[in-house]
């Protein structure tokens, strides 16, 4: 891009958005602002951005899964008339991953307490 106000503005925007990463790798932003915009290999910064995005996505998926399981866990607890143990919560997640939320909803509504307890503890239950 030719020198001028547009390039300078884009350069300043780039530095603003990359500020956390630039500080992390020890780049003085004030020095960059006072210099002519360099030709920079952004591959490391792009890789960092992709990793950060992937981590955020994974955290979001985990949080969404946890929030989605809570209502089902609550229904199991009501039907069983007790709090689920940590092991039972892990089993519930395993069942969720294998049979899905619709089937879990059917199971909790269709089975009585004793049958539900046995189903929950069976790692191969369908």
C-alpha cells in the first residue's frame, strides 16, 4: 500500500488490535508508531490468534455443555430424590455424549426412580 493517511490509519489499527500479543513478545509499541510501517511476517501472530480462538471455542463448548446438562441433572435428582454424586454426573455426561439429550429426557421421564438409578449406573445403557 502506498504511503499516506489510509496506510497510517490501518497501521495504527493493526497495532491497537495486536497490542496484547506485541507486548507479550517484547515489542515496544511506541517505537512502532514512530517508525515507518515495516513489512512484517505476521504468521506467528496469526497462529497465536488461531490458537486463542480455538481455546475460546473449546471453553465455550464446555460451558455450553455444562449448562445443557444442568437441567437434565436436576431432573435426575428430582426423580431419584437425592443429589447426584460426582461419579454419577460423569456417567450422565457419558450417557449424554452417547445417546444424546433427547434420549436422556425420555429416560428421566419414562423410568421410575429405581429403574432410573440402575440405568444411570449402567455404562452401556441405551
